[in-house]
């Protein structure tokens, strides 16, 4: 992604040396994002490619990022599974070609060994009919019948275990954060991380159950809304310009997403569920140029725990599907949110604003 400012009306292009034009836009005369997604399969011993920024007239670059080159291995997993299931020579060879295309795949040799160990079937022989010579499995567990291009074949349970192991290895290889493998919020967290809205630590961990500070959430929502950081204006007594989050704090303050408490922002305090409801609704309404609806009913047993300023925001956040109660009866407005919960709630808002991206 590049954030650029070029002469109004001129063309701006991102060009891959190997793939040609991957993004094109007409300059607005102000800073704008130029984003591109480039999907390719490596065929040589390196991933090297060059990305050029082409423009006419005057150009200023504020930000230039390459988020990540991601290997799409779903086809590999599917092809290997199909080969193991069907034992078809065609499927085995197709799977080998896909595996060979990825030189840096850690389990590449293991996958090739697995494919080479398969004894190809002589065709679509399913063992049907009454003729002799076809023996049934000696194990008490019945094999599964799987439809393939070559007919119906029986898959012994041990082969199914090997397939599950292969899928697990591929899944681990594609994992962005080490501590998110089996987490309920993995998909949403990885999507937000891909967009640069959330990130992990230096050990490639997301720490999903850690609590979120107000400063961290100010950063997340600013990025999710595509806002530039704003020069800090000494708006709060407990935030100084040297703080890493000062620009984001000023941004959410200037856009009326977040405010302080008696001149304090409390950047290191855990953000609560009612505070998040206020922030995400304010952000959504700002982006959609809509107003907060007031006076609607909310049905939770802990309504008395909700701050007066948060009530209408919680109602709207719940109506929009941005946030739910911790149970059908309780909202828990003062309960701190975890990093995983925060990422999921922000993604819901992001998806509502970008329906094509869902």
C-alpha cells in the first residue's frame, strides 16, 4: 500500500515487474491510499519481484508498505487430500506438481514422500458387484466412502488420520500468530492483522486474552477507519507528545470517537465494553454521516450498571450487531475487553462499512 499525493487528475499506478499493473487510480490532488493485492505462485528458487510506482506530474509519498506475501496453500492441501483419497495417478501427479511449485514449504519433502508412497489404483474400481477377489477391511471400523472423479473408493481409517495430520501441518504453516491456532477469533484477528489494524508482539504472538488499553483501542479504531494520525495538541494531562500513542489519541479526540475523564485520557487503563460501544458507534456514524438514535429500549438485567452516557450507544451497537451481551441477561458494561474481543468488534464495524470485503 502507498499513501501518495499527486497532481490532480494524473494517473498513479503500482506496477509489478513480473505481473504488470496491479493497481491504478486517478489522483485527487490530496493524499490517498493506493492498495494492491498480488497473488502469484513461485516457480523458481526465490520470491523476488519489484514493485514500481508510476505517476505523472508532482508526487509526494507519505507511506509505502508491503504488508506481506502470503502463500495460498488451499489448493495444495485439497490436491494432496484428493490424491490420497482417490489413489488416481492423475490426481497424484497433479498434487506433485502443486507441491513442487512451492520451494520454501517446510513440509514439502514429507508431502512428496506421502504422494510417492501411494500405490495408484487401476481405475475407478469401487469393489462393487458380486465377483470374488475383493476383500473387506479386517478392522472393525468401517472405511468412509468418498466420491471422486474416478468413482467411489473406500478410504481406510489410517489414511484418514494421515490426511488430518497433513491438513494440521499446513494449517500450522499458514498460522500468523503462534497462540491463535485453535482460538475462536483466529479468522477475524488474522484478517484485521492482514489489513494492518492489529498486530502481534516480537514473538509472533497476539496474546488474545490480554486486556486492551484505551491507547491500544484508540490506535486500532483509527487504523480501521483509515484515519491519519494527528499532531498531538496537549489535549490531556496524562498524554505527552513523545508517547507512541499520542497521535492516535489526538485523532480519536479530534473525531469525537473518544474523550477523557476530567482532563485525563487514562491511556493505560483497560477499555471497558461500554466504552467500546461508544467508540465504535461514534466511528460508524461519523463514516456514514448518520446520527445516534436515542430513547430505544434495551433488555438486560444489569441496566443499572450502564453509565448514563453509554446507554444509547450500547443500544445502537447491539442493534447493529457490533457487540452483544456476555449472556442473554447480562451486558457487563464495566467488564474490560480482551484483545481478541476488540479485534472481532472492530471487524464487525469494518465489514459493515466495507460490505464487498466481507
